[in-house]
C-alpha cells in the first residue's frame, strides 16, 4: 500500500489561513455600533501607515537581538481594549490585507502569503483581545488593572504572532524549533513593555479626542523614529570599529585569524550560561574579540618564536594586556571592557599579570576570557596557519583536563565548570 506523504508546511499554512478566516467571519457580528466606526477607521489607517515606517529598538548590542517594531501592534491591542476584540481583529486584518497586496505589487511577493498573513494576524489579534478581557472585562480606562491587561494583551499578540511566523519559516526551511524557546521566548515580555507607552498614548489620544487624536501622535512618532534611527547609525559605527580592530589583529598575526572569533563565541556562550544578561554577554564577546589587541605593537619575532622565550622576551609579551587596554581607552564606548582586556591574564592565586590580582579582585568577565583564550590556544585551529608555532595542538578532552587541573590556581573554578558544560554541549550538538 502506497504511503500518503503529508506536506507539513503546506498543512500548517492552510490551518492558520482557514482558522483566521473563520474567526474573521465569526466576529463580524460582534463589531461595535456605528458611532465607533470613525475611530476604528482611524486606527486602521494609522496602522497601515505605521507598517511602512518601522522603529528599531536597541534591546541588545548584537544586531540580531534588536527589535524592529511597528506601532500597528499597540494600535491593534488598544483598539481591542477600547472597542472590543472584534475591532482589534478587523483593524489588523485590514492593515495586513492592504499592506500585503502592496508588497505583492511592489516587491513581487507571492499573493498566497497575504492569506497566511491575514490568518496569523487575526489569530494574534484574537489572543490579544482574549488576554485583555480575561484580566479586565470592562473597556480600557487608566487604572492598574487596565494597564496590566494591556501588557498581557501586547505580550499575547507578540507571542502568537512571532510563534506562528517562526514555525512557518522553520517548517519551510527545515530548521529546528528549539530556538523558539531559547531566542524568541525571553524577548516577548520585553517587546510588550517596549510597546506599552505607545499603546497608552494611543488610548489617551483616542479617549480624549476620538479618531482625530490619533493623527496628533504622528509627529512625536516620527520624531522618536528619527532619533532611534540616528542611534542605530551610531551603533553600526561602533560595531564596525570593533570589527576593524579585530581585523587588524588577525592581519598582524595569522594564528589569530580563527582564534579570536572562536574565543569570542565561547566567551559569550559561557557568559550567558553563567546568567549574565544579553547586553553583558555581548560585551564579553567584544572583549574576547579584542583581548590580544596589544600584541599588534609587539615584536613579531618574539610572538612567533618557535622555542621557549627568554625572560626579557616574556616580559615584553606580558605588556600586551596593558597596551591593548591603552588603545581601547581611546574609544569611550568601549570603556566597560577595558578592565576585562587589561586583566585577562590575572590568576586567582595572584601570580598573574599585569597587576597580580587575586580571587574576587579579578572581574568575572576577565576570568571568562582567560579560560576561553587558554582552551582555544591548546586545541588550536583547523588549519596549520591557525596553530601556535611553539605548541602542538591538544584534543578537546586533554585541554579540558588541563583547565580542571589548573582550576582554582590559574583559572576561576566556577568559570571552568560552566565552560566545560558549554564546550561538551557544543561538541555534542555539532557531532
């Protein structure tokens, strides 16, 4: 008997699309009376305009962790809070249909995606309306219960919207779904809180001035958008500066070409596992990427010497943390990571350099860089150019055993424990 093969992504596409259309039909009888139609039309028009003028919120240093949001989401949720769930659903459906058809025409996208987007927007708006009414059965007013209900509505909208789109993309491109929980889940409440001021502003304007109050928001909205875009450009310059400094180190010393990138990624993963917030973890990434910056001013013959260094040569090498920190101090936006670069060769037993710090005197971020730097130096890169001239590469298990042996004296014990888990989990995932 021939097996019937089910196209999972196509099935999901139609489930979402049909469910959205059925809800749209079902709530058509629940729309508010005609006195609210002008306000709802104003919401829909404003939401449509907002779809083409997104705002980027700097919630993290990593570009991927920043949020591009539209005021259309708080508009939909506020419409549901003021006029009922059906109003929010129709505002979102109208915006999605018109914006989708324009994108089909201007960007030559497939028309069928308009159907899916309508479905997921209706389901998202439904979740938003249900969440609000579950906490505040009455229409929105400026009290704590209504504000809490509005936050829940925004979070519900974002959770359903992002989940449906992400699942669709994962099914289409055969990607694992665990990143939904790990990457998207923690940002849902962040997005809801970030959109709350816009939602409250929209509610106040509508309550006091009706539909015309919405257009009074356009000026401050575009002003905020302009300011955040200026911040975004400055942020991009900062990231380019860090990449350029990393490139300078790699060009100066061939064995660092992959070492710095691997150390940076391992450092960020270890910081995250230690419980550091995303912003701090990303700073650890930057510091690990630049921790050997001071070596660009040292004698290459000493750095590339195949044999054992003399005492004088070792004293020269010991200067590189101070030299790197001195260079970084010239960039004020890197002030936070200067101590981490300066102290990444300190040891818990006080026998490190340049300051001879002990135990808790050493920043935990510097201790992370010390561990990832030592590990990657031991295992080496995949190509001969990435390996140290004075050391044969070790296996992962041998390198981890060496870290454990030196734990407490040369390396921070807590960092070594967490780092080993990160490395072994990464090895298991890639193997």
